[in-house]
């Protein structure tokens, strides 16, 4: 395993971290009723996957308060306890901002503090290594000086001040910002001053890590690093789904609402992945397991981009964890190979 440092913090992330979203199990949004979790999650399988990750050098675990509404945080803590893992050897990230509970807005300072304390309890820790604001929408309902509910309140300045206070109190080591548009990042970063940014990045979707793009310029200017979730595009880039028999997901599984699990998309991706296997499968030392091979190519491609510190594929069991780890033992990807892949998936 190779490790990359978050600037100015002394925190070193394993290049392959593990996303913990799946640990939360099936879940539904309290605001829209839409599924936001994962089905078919077994705690014994998760424990075996965590152990495989630790054995492979993973030290970076990405969680959030909304993953199972705390279940994923508690499950990770239980795994560490059962395996006898010392807290200080691991880098635990979690998030606040999607789950607002009974607050009028998820970035109300009192709600941020409440969720931080709850996450600390769930994770059985005294501090969070990387604490993210979980989206970039800071404007919404709020209260005026008289306590009356008003609209269009901007929470960004007070949310940023709350995060800085948590750092000063020793409850947070590094500040993170997750957002879903470049514009939201550009607005939040100068105020929040995070050390880590996070969003999706993979061969099919590279807006946030694209060479010469606005995000790269933003990260370089503000000395931020990027953590990429979805490097395997929820298994689509592993060629594990049959285009002629698209998957059907259980109730409460987020993937059931994704339009990409359709025959045309899966067929087009499969054609490109055949070329990927042809190019990379013949290299000396290439993984014989076709899933591990594709997993390694996908994650190493993300890691070949400037300012990227870690890729965090998800996992539900030991087999998936071991496939994720293939990228850690394979050599870093050359820029020639990265460019070839970029062109392949751009068309």
C-alpha cells in the first residue's frame, strides 16, 4: 500500500481507502422517501472485508452520519473493536449535512455540533480525522434575530465558524467539503478553507479531477487534495452486470433508482472494458482475476490525476475488499495509459 499526505495535517491516507456507505444497509430519505442505502449487507461479511482491508494496508475509512442513520458508523467501530485495532492507527472520516433530523437545516450550527457528538459516540472515538460538510447547498430556511422562521438564510459563514471551533476543540483534525457541483465547491472552499474535497470520480465521470479543469485549478490554488468516491461506478466498471439481464435491486437499495443499470449503457461499457482487458491483462504481473484486474485499472486511473490523495471503493464482503486492494499492489499508472483510458471512455 502507498500513502499520500493531506497537506499541513500530518495525516497520511492509504491510496485505496474503503467507503462505508454499504455498511448502513437499506435506507430511505426522510425528505423525499427515495432509497439512499444498500441492500443485502451482512455484518459478518463486512467484518471479513474490513479485516482484509486492514491486512492489505488500508487505513482510510470513509463514513457519514446518514449511512444507515448511524448504523455504518457503529458497524465500523464494532469491527475495529472485534479485530483489536488501535484507534490511532486509522484515519476515520465522516460527514454531516445530508441528515437534518429535527433541525430546520442540516448546517444549523447547533445541529452540526449535535451530529458531531453523535458521530463521536457511534465511532467510539474522541476525534474525527476528516470531517466533511456533506453537500454544498448552504442556503435554506433559517431563523431571524427574533426567532422567526425565514427563507433564504445563508449558513456557510456560521457553519464554517462552527467547523473551525470543532478543530480548535480537538474534535476534528482536518476539514473536508463534499459537494455536487463545481460552483458549490468554488463558493465554499474560500470560506471553509478545507484541506480535503470529495466527490465522484471514475472513468465514466471525471469532471472533478479532469486535467486543466476548474476543480484542479481550485485545489492547486487552495492547497486541497481530493478523495474520489465511486471509482468503480458501483460495479459498472467491473463488467459484473449482464446487459441482456440488467440487475434488479432490493427495496431500499439506491442503485434501483440509477438509470445507468440499463442494457444500452451496460452494453456500451462492456465493449470498452473488453479493450481495457486486452491492453492491461497482457502486462507482466497482471491480475488473473478479471474483476480484480478491472478494479485495479479503474482505481489506479483515478489516482494518476493531480491532487488526488485516495480512491475509496465500497465493499460488502471479503471478495470485494480483496479486489479493491489489487490497485495497491500494482504499479502506479503511467500517464500514457491514463491518457489512453481517458480517450477510450470519452467517446
